[in-house]
């Protein structure tokens, strides 16, 4: 090979591999090829990153290519995409979030995908690129692939609109109200700001339309949880659950894709008026599995079983003859129930409500009254506590403005109340 040809070949090789070589290098390589010279391997391996005949490798406007961030300044981000000069990503094409500083989006050395907006800017003779548009196109590809594969996506709810929710997938997605939650959700505003699992049910790229379902995604998750739960469920287990629904007689708790009933009688060691007094929908609680009948789909749960039992320390805390404060919790025909500190509830029979004859407890006390009582009898093993307001008054020497009368002819205190009468354990 002549010295002249070797010189041209050297110049061509340097221009092809240097990334910023002059247009002369491309012309030199062209002459080498035209004169029958061989293309050096290092140039051949460079693919389309060199110039031939003085022309820049053709880029296609609208294609997405990968490059490396080489410089960041006030005008934008320079990206090396393997050509003789870097492409420019203007600040407005860097992110969907207007006003973000470029260094908060990318760093020098980061590999990024960019969309080719212009192959030759008239003013700067520079390729104009867009990371924002590349992200947009990739988001569409991801959504279409998720629909094809039946995979779930996760997205943040950005706003509540007429008929449903808008979510951010990198593109705008719509979730109809009938596909939010169980499909019967009324307060859609509560989902704004939440990240939801979603299934793609409709995609139209030309019309920029994506329709998704939260309900289908959660049903799929719930079914997987249900199968796993049923395989491992056993009586006596303590499980974490979420309160899904509350009724007058109890609460339904999701313990992993399966709902169990937490009856009102199993919520507390003390009597409660309504489940709403201790629970609300959405509460995460620990419950014990009391009984299962999977054939009929019934699971009974308990909450009080994992709570401290106030009766276990009752005999240590209280003794017959003690005077103590309490609050009237309910009235029954044969007396009034008073709850003491610690949750214990005892009965004050009618004949122990006052030093005078009492026909109805509401003639003497009302629910919510704070009273002082004397402990007459305590039987922890039977969960029975008998109290007396009358004896407390006598011990204090407080008889009121009325004279003492004969005690009402009623059954003895120990016979006036039994837990069977009230259905308590």
C-alpha cells in the first residue's frame, strides 16, 4: 500500500473511532474503499458510527436510540449517541415535570434512551433529541406488553374525574368507577395519591387511550392469597386481618383473601353495645381462628382471646368489702350493671341499689352514672361479681332524705343474676 493510501487510511480510522473527527476523515475512508483498499477491522466493528463520503450516518426522526450523558448546562443535556458530534436534549424535552433541574433528572455518565426529534437543526447543525418523548414511547410499549402478557401494572392515582380515576403510567390511564375496588366504591376521592395495582383491559395507541381495572387486579391478588390461606389455616392460629365490613352482630375480617366473622361477643371481655364502638372499617387487627368449616365457607374469629383477661387478676385486685368507683353501663329488670376500672363488670341487684324499695333500676340510676359500690361477692372462676350501692351508702353514713324501709322481697343477690340469663361467658 502506498504511503499516500496509508495516510488516508490512518486519517479515516482516527475519524471513525474518535467520535468527533473531521468530515475529511469520512472522505478519506471513501477514497480508500473506492481504490480497492480493505476496511480496517476497528472501523468495520464501529458499525454506522463513522462518516462515509462526508455524510452523517442517517438517523430516522421518530426512532428511539440509546446514548450516554456527556455534559449538562443551562441549554440542556448533551448526549453521545455514537455520532461525530453529540445530540442535544433541550431542557423542555428532558422530563414531563416542568421546571425540574436537569441534574435532578440525569447525571453525566448515565445511559439514557432518547427520541430523535430532528436530525439536523438549521441553526446549530445539531441533532435534537428528547428524553421526555422516549419515556412516553416506552410507557406505551410497557402498557401494550402488559396487556399481551396479562401482567399487572402499578400506578399513582392523580385525580378524580367524572366516571372514574386518572392514573399516571408515564402516559394517562383511566380507571372506570365500576373497576375501582369492588366496583361499588362511592368515595373515589380517597384513592387520589394512592398507588394501585391495575390490569390493562383496553389499549388504543393511535387514539392515546388506555383503560385499566383495579378490581380485576385485586381479585387476582385476593384469589392467590385465598388459596395460600386455606392451605395453612388452622384453629388456634393468630393471624393479621383487615376489617372489611361491620354489622350489628359483628365484623367481617379479611385474614388473607378469606373473610371470617368476628362476632360481637368475641370482641372484648367486657360487654360492648355495637362493633363500631371498638372497630372501624380498614382497621388492621390481630385475631385468633376459633373455628373453621371450609365446606360451608365459615370461619369464626376471636379478638378477646388474645387480649388480657381482666378476670385473671380480679381476686388479687379486689376483695369483698372493698369500696370502689364504677360506671353504670346498662340496666336490666333485675338490677344495674356497673363497670369497674380494668373492665370488670358486676351486677347491682335491685335490692342493693338503694336503702328504699326499688321496683325498677331506672328509678334510682341511669346509664353513664358514676357510682360508688361495695364488693359483696367475687367469683372469678364463674366470672361473677356482685356489688351493692346500698351497702356503700350505709358504710359512708349517707342515707339521703328518705327513711329506711323494709328491703324489697326479692331473690337473694346470688340468685338474681346469672350469666346464662345474659348469654355471657
